[in-house]
């Protein structure tokens, strides 16, 4: 009995050590990714590259996500999830070094595409391990911490540029070292990670999609909302005479809400359910889109955007929690890869769609477009809850 109790205690300690290691891995990865986007944009801007070309260059990374996502389940099966992730960490550092060597906008197109291809499996597999490691009774709070630290990592990336600047090798070295540390953190905990790549039936990304249509729609909405707001909220503010500095500060407050509120939302999901909390986030986000024109010029816009940032990203946090509740093993890997693919789709499609609406209808085009996609998800969620299409069955 004593030996069994000690064994259980050691397993619990190992699980928490592995969870901490995976969180450290993804946090460092997020810092590297968060640094790369603005760094390359600043460099291209100094070279006199047009904004349109800079935008096309930036789009190569999410296109890499989309292309690589269907390959992740088969790579994990063939080479093992751990070996695949470690290889991708090394290739990410190498690719960023090649970007630092070239300094050419046309050479950066395939290299930024490769950054998307090689970083995506690292992110997807880390998320799979995180879900698999989280005890069901505490999955909500653990995934809330996970989402919070990823957001904090992405926010920390640009802050690193304030310390090292955007010229020379210094910023590239920060990113390269971050990817190396990412691989080192992962290697340290790899023996303690579950073998998710060898459990359950083989499921492809395309085969997973019919199993979780609502979850995939939610990912598209969350990604599209975030990317459209980051790209177009400053433009929206200029229609109301708001300065660039003030709009940058408002965006920072919105991101801060995202970082601060994921754990409380996740704790709420443990008490209610991820489905119910996600529906609440969607309804509140749609209401926020309707209220944005009324709030944007008032002092209330500061707390308003803080809450809107929290709830809009909460859609994705709740979706990840539900993915872990419903799927295991190979289906979980395929599901995370499908999430990454749909995040890329939403991130690429929504900013041009909302921007086109603003061109046609002026400033109202942004909140109307974002409100419509939230309403679509809201209706689909209500139908699923009423019809039992979103029941908590497990697939592995």
C-alpha cells in the first residue's frame, strides 16, 4: 500500500514537471514568434518595401501553417512526436538564421513560408501534450494558464526589440536562442511526456473535420476576429479622429485583457462547461461588436476593450478545452493540426474581408463583419447544444 501511494505521488509530480516543461517550451516559442513578425516588417519598411509587399511577405508564415498541418499526424506516427518536435525546433533556429543572412524581400518569401512549416508541428504537438497531461478535473485551469502564457510570450516578443533594437544580428540572435531554448526545454521533459503519437486509431486532418465541425468554425471565428482587430482597429480609429498612439495603447489594453482573463474563464468552464462558457463568450463578443461604435470615443472604451479582448480570445480557449474533453491519441493530434489549419484560414481570410467591407461601407464595415461571423457561430452553437450535436464523447 505504501509503495503504491508513493508511486501515485511520484506520477503526479512527474505530470506536473512535464506540464511545466511543456509550458516553458511553448512560452519560449511564443516569444520567438512574437519577435519575428514585427522585426521583419521593420526591416522591410526601412528598405522601402511597399506595405502591400510587406503584407504578402507576412502571409507566407500562416500559409506554411496551412500547408504543414495535414502532415503532422503522419510525421508524428512515422518519426515519433518527440523527435518531430525537436527536429522542428532545430529547423526553426536554422531558418531564422538564414533569414538574418539574406536580408532580401524575395528570398524571405520561401524562408517565411518555411518558418510556418517547421514551427507549426512544434506548436501543435506541444498543445497535444498539454491537453493529454492535464488532469480532467483541472483541465480548464491548466489550459487557461497555458493560453495566458502563450499570449504573454507573443506580447513579450516585441518588447525584446525595445531592448536589442531591430538592426544587425542582435534581434535575430534573440530569436535563434529562443528556438534553441525551446528545444532544450522539450528535450529535458521528453521522457516524461505521454506517447500520444502511438495511441488510438489513425486519423487524418481531413478525417477529423466531420467529427468536430462546430469546434473548427469556432477556431476560424477566433482567429479571424483576432487578426482583423490587430490589423484594422488602428484604421478604424482614424475614422473617429483617434491618434495612432492612442489606438496602439488601446490595442495593448485589449491584449492585456486576453492575457489576464483566460484563467478565470477556464475556472468558470470547470464549474459550468466549455460549451456553455464559449457560447457566453460568443454572445458577449457579438454584443461588443455592436457597442464598439458607441464606445470608441468615450473613456469607457478602455475597460470595454479589455473585456472584449478577454472574451474574444476566450472562444479559442474554450474550444481547446473541449477538444481535450472529446478526443485522445491520434484523433487529438489530428484535431490540433486541424485547429492550426483553420487558424491559418481565419487569419488569412478575415482581415481582407473586413478591410473590403470598410472600403465599401466605411468604418462600420469592421464591427459589422466581425459581428456577423460571431452571430453565425452563436447560431451554430445554440443549434448544437439543443440538438445534442456537441455532446461530450471521447474519440481516440
